[in-house]
């Protein structure tokens, strides 16, 4: 079983993990990687998932609360409600997994690492991101934001005349 957490703004995969079991521990491990990869203030993140038991566990709910992350659950039986995650795994299956056989989980993990961290986040352009990769999109956004903040940091002072 593989799990990922994707930033809805930039479509960047901020964390992913594999496990022999789809349980709350897999979700928690992936969440910890995601939280460590971003510096975000409490109350600024939303964790959206389906109604699987691994997402409704007390362990996950408690960790989300401690981190200041709002939990969001999709409607039952509506795959469109979690389209961002479904879309990512369709892309990974099509571009990375289909037609390949991995002898071990370690081999599959390496293929996922090379695809997600070596290609998808850094080089795979996306129309919705203005034909930029997720990393390029984020870099452009933060550069624009920094420029705007620098411009707004020093308001113009009125000239003193005598």
C-alpha cells in the first residue's frame, strides 16, 4: 500500500510512504513527513481524506489536533470528492508503475522515489500550474510574495519641506 500527501495549491507531493498494511500508522508516518517538510502555522492546513478507518482513527485525529491541522472528510462513496489524490495515483500508475514488476518493496520504493522526488515534483510540468512543475510553481509564488512583501515593508514617508 502506498500513501501520499499532496499540496492542493502547488500539487507537490510533500510526503509519501509505503507499507504492507493500510492502517493508521501508515497515515501517521506520512503525516509526520509532511509536517516536517513544511513550516506552516497551526490553523493554516487542512487534511482532506476519505472515510477509511485509517483516516478516522483516534490516533490520527489526536495528531491533527495537536498540529493545528483541520480534518476534512469527503462524502461517502464519492471518488470525485478526493479527486486530487485519485488523480495523482492515476498519474503514478500510468507513468511509473504500469507494465513493470517489482521483485521487492524496496525496488518499488526506489521507483516511486525516482518518479516522485526525481521527476514529478521537479520536472513534470502541469497545465494548471501555468506549464511549470510543482517546485517551479512554488518557487515563483514565493518569489512574487517576497517581492510584494519587500515592497510593502517600507512604506513611503512623506517628504519634509521647510
